[in-house]
C-alpha cells in the first residue's frame, strides 16, 4: 500500500485528470492535477522531472480552459526545470517549447510564438532527426502557425517539405519490412 502522498499516487491522479480532461470535464480534472503537483513537489522536490510533467499537464488544462496567464506560468516553470535537468537541447524541452509556442499562437501573439516554434524544431531535428514523428508534429504545428500568421508562401513550402519527409519515412519503413 503506497498511501495518498506517494509519487505513484500522484501519477495515478494525473492519469485520471487526463482522462477527465479528454472528456471535457475540466472542473473534475483541475483538482486532481493540482493534487498530483502538490504531492510531487512535496515528495520529489520542486526541480524534478515528475514535477515538470505535472506543471505541463496543469498548463495544458489551463490552456484548454482559456486560462492563459496560469498556463503560461506553469509552462515557463516546467521549461525552466526541464532545461536545468535535461539540458537546453533535449526533446523534452522541445515538447514544452512547442506547447508554450502554441499557447502564444492561439492568442495570436505571433511575435512570441515563432522563436519558440523555431527552437523546438531545431531541437527535434538535431536530437531526433527530421523524419521522427515528434519532429514531424512540431513541423506541422509550425506550418499551421505560419499559415495563421498570413505567411502563406512559407507555410506551403514547409508543408511540401513535410510531405517529402513523410513519403521518405514511408519508403524507409516499406523497405525495412
């Protein structure tokens, strides 16, 4: 029996909160995410990967609720922890950068969003390769950003590049099987 203050309990609470969030039950998800964060901060410390994950999860919920100030604060704290623990060129950092970029993007704060998208793309391409699914996802998000920022030509060029990468990936998978 682990008890109510164990990090695995926090993980379970976060998983349940995620399920509620997927169902649109934000009022049920929020206290579970907050409790998971409180447990991990107490048991693991304020600068632990589990704490950063909790912060990112809570930020995502706040973003979905339109609570952008709270979301930004949580994403920035998660980013600071992750950069310190993982290094500035780790794919986990890119994931948070992409989420923070998307937060600015949906608020139409294009000036803040673009350098975050660009940094996330660079990290993923260098750490994972251009044909990795996570790299493709951030490229697609960046292309959507470019389109929304009325930079259609650059968006189309990036979309063409993405399609070439996907086709190349599919060909590699076919020949390896």
